[in-house]
C-alpha cells in the first residue's frame, strides 16, 4: 500500500541523509520526496511517499524515524484527513494543427500553458494524484518531450 | 580559548576522568592540550582497542565511556567498537579529528566521511562546523548518549575548529525540542499489566540489558519475589537477577538452559523487561511462548512488537515502571504449582557437561567462579568462550558480565576488560577468551603492561574457531573449512610484552594456575589447552523452536 508520510525535522545538514538511510537500509525505495523550510526557518517539512511491501516494516521505519534526534514529528497521512497536491511541468509538442485540441484538453483537466516557443509548450498542472495521472495520459498523444514532477506535498486538516 | 581547550574543558565539565585514544595528524592541537590536562589518558595500540575499552569502562561503571582518534583511518578503526556499543545500547562518546573545514569533501589526506559512515551505528553524531557550537555539542552528546535508550555518539572535530579561538560558554542545561525520551510508563497500561499479573497462573519474567542500564535490579528482584515468578534472562541481562536465587532460571535462547526454554514455552504470561525478543532468544517465532500473554516494558518504542506480539506494551524507563507496577499489584497470583513445575524442569534438564581426562572449558570457568567467589568482572570474546562464560559462571550482580551481545564482536573482551579495570581498579577482571578471538586485539597487552592495567586473560585454547567449527560439525558434515587456526606460543608472547604467561595442559593444574594468576601483580595470560572438539550445549539449531534443543549428552 502507498503511504504518504510527513516528517517535521530540524533544518540542518545531514538530516535528509539520516532519514533516507532508514528507508534504504531496509531496501525501501522512496517513491517521492519533497522538502522545504517551514514558517519557522529552523524547521523543515518533508513529505515522503513510499510503497510499503510489508506494513510491519513501515511501522518499524516510522518508529525509527521518530527515534532520530533531529526528527520532531512523524505523521502517516494514509489514515488521516488531509489535502495533497503535486505540481508537474510537461513539455509537449505545440504545432499549429494540434493547438486547438491541446487547449481543449487543458480546459477539461487541471493544466495550463505557462510558456511556449516555436513548436513547444510548457504545461503546468497542480492537482491530486488521479488528476495528474489523467492529464498525463491525455497529453501522451501530443508527444511528451519532458516531464518533471515535484513529488507530492500534503497537509493535514 | 582554542577549540581544543573548549573540548577539554567540556569533557571536564562532564566529569570525564578516563579517556582511551590514539593521536594522529588531525588531532594534534587537541593532543597538545591533552598534554597539560588531568585526564587519565590511556594510549592504546589500535583505535579499535580504544573504542572497546571505552565501552567496557561504561559497562562496568555505568558512566559514559570516551575515546579519541584521528581522522580517516583512526576514525574508521573505531567503527567496529562504535557498532558494538550501538547494538548493546552502551553510552559512549567518540571524538574524531577531521580535516580542515575548507578541505572536507576534497579527498584530503586521511579524510573519511566518518559522520556518514557512522550514521547507522550511532545514536546520533555531529560534525562541528562552527567553534561556537562546540561546547553545546559536547553537552548534547553526553546527554543523548546517556539518556533514553543509551548509545554511542560521535563528534567529528575538524582541525581548524580545534585551532580557532572563541569564548567558552558552557550550557548548564540541555534543551533538544526533538528529543524527549519517555521515562514514565502510561498509568493505564501499568494498571492493565498489574491486572494480567494478578490473574496469571504461570508467569515468567524475561529480563534484558535494559534492567542493568536503568539500574532496576532491586525492583526486578522485588517483583519476582512478590509475585513468585521465575526469572530468565538474555545474554545482556546476565547479572540483572542473582544466578544463585531460587527463582533464577539462567539464560534462555539458543544456548540457554533447557529449563528456561521449556519454562517460557509453558508460561501463560511473559513479563519482558528491557529485552527485545532477539532471534537468538526466540528461535522459531511462531513456536515461541505459544500459550502466553505478553507484557513488554521497554524504553524504546521501536522495540515494541518489532519481533513478537504484545498484549500490554509499556514504554518507559524500567526502574520507574517496575516501581510503579509493584505498587499497582494488589493481589499476587498463586504460582505455587507453577514453581513446582519449574523445579521439576530444573531437575529433569540440568545444565551439565561430561567431565573427562582432558581440560573441559566448563570446568575452567567453574574454577574461575570458585576461586573468585563469583565476585570478579568477567568479560568475554565471542563464540564458544562467550557461551561457556555465560553458562558456567554465577553472576549475582549487575555489570559483572561484559560481552558483545548484539554485534557479536570477536576481539572485544580483552580491550573491554582493560576498560572495566580502568573504571573499577580494585576489582578482579577476567577476560574469558578463545584462541581465535584473543588474537584480534592482542596488541593491547602492551597497553595493559605499560599502564599497569592488571587484567587476567583465560584463553580456552582449542586450536579452532570453536563456534563456527561446532556449526560445521553439526550442520556441514564436519567439513572444517578454515576453522582450524594456529596461534603463537601464548606464554612467550605474553612474556615478550612484559606480561606473565602460564600454560596449563593438565586438569589438576587448572585451579593452581588461576590462583597464581590472581596472586601475580601483573597482566597475566593463562593458556588453557582444552578438549579441542568440545561443543556448547544445550543448543537450539537456527530456525528451530527453542524447546527443541540438542543436548549433546545422550
């Protein structure tokens, strides 16, 4: 099962390595990771998405995360009400004959063109996992040249 | 003050008296200041010896052990010692030199990313990037090492930080917002535990190293006596409960007593305190204590239900929780028929060995026990020597059995003995060694002789890497692949270091040799030539249920 975990940590060098180490030492791949400073610049907020092959191992990782001296709190959003979003940037073919079709799709889904030059447009989309997935599938026909994702961020409410 | 002076002043403020270490290029400013400082500094002959000695010092005294090494190879040589302390939750502070901050990451001479290397084997580590942080870091390092579930902490101090000048500001208190160990158990959980205990018919206490690190031995004894529950312990829990007590069952697990393994299999309630259901204890998990409810008391939440199911988990310090639990148990269970059952198990499956013409290792340890009246501090190496030392010496006090439990580090016992003796100079300290293990840190004979650290070493010399040979005998058709190991002439070797060597080849000379070793005011190595293919029994084959033991005596 896929878990979205948030970790509040001291904003110091080495902290990310400690956290990543707990996953890698158990052969767990981090599906996505987003890190940034919070309102308090001495604290960073991490959103980690991980595929748990074994829930017991994930429980152990959560406990180990909590044990790290630099970790302030750990929350598994999987069982909690929360809002989650991801930002993607997609470079697609923007030739004259495809323009109208592309714009129609963008109206339907969450994306918008933020930059275009010659035959290429950069689309920005912010949304939930499912929305992003739908958009990317429908963009495939235009020839996706490049795709960058921030990874998921999540907030409790 | 310079960084080196700040470091030394901080160590003084932490009450450090003994330091084990080895100099080098990137700790020159520190060593220059150590020249004038009043520490009892023990120059080891290999940095691994320093780490194990600091660890042994800590295990014997309960204080934080301190070791110092230079950058690069000095630091990496500490690694095994740090990992050993980490696995057994031993408070220790390791200080390493590092190349100048401006050179870090440049593959400078003797540079190693030691904070990176030790990240998974320390409780925490620090790289000092600003001299203004140094005093606070030392304070935090000692605090982190010694509180909660204890463990080793490493401080990496670059050369230029040691040389820079700053004002010395000592933080009197520590405030780490992200580190707040749970010390007191949840009252509701303790009540639940008390209720389970009152209802139990066949309770058993399973005691681990946490009892010793928390200083809870008296409470443990009170609990056992109050509820009349037999007590078994892990390798790390040796000394947590008196071996000669009538409720004592000895060690459980792979080489535990048969009666302890049978008793825990039959129990209806396990009270686990400061133990972590390690695979060497449980054997095959689905067959471990199948009829039992489980109360698990541990300071580390990640130990709870890591390996084994639990009915009532209680997170906190063992001493606090046991104290509270004792008050909450209003009605002690009636365990008289259970105690009779356990007594019968003890009679039916005693711990025994077949004595013979040749010197049996078990006999050697019994003799050491008798001569020292069970009052020595015993350290061990790893393998057969360790298991025999665990089985045949009667430990009645905490901190008298010092052994690498979790990591199983060969070469640990001798430097650890050195550390223990430095911490408690008035005590008799014996390292029970194998001929393989002792060769791994034999260089510390020079340290012992030079500093008059008069420990005694008993080598159980069988010419084999005995435990591996035993497994090869039992599970690999006696194909002794690279386990026959030759050693030096240990007597001459001891003499060449300025120590005393005694060789014993006859059973009747065993006791005399031990008495002689104790009477000599020097480091003494006794080379006991024992039965070469003696095995450690009972034994639970890996992956078997723990009540399914090979006795070897049939």
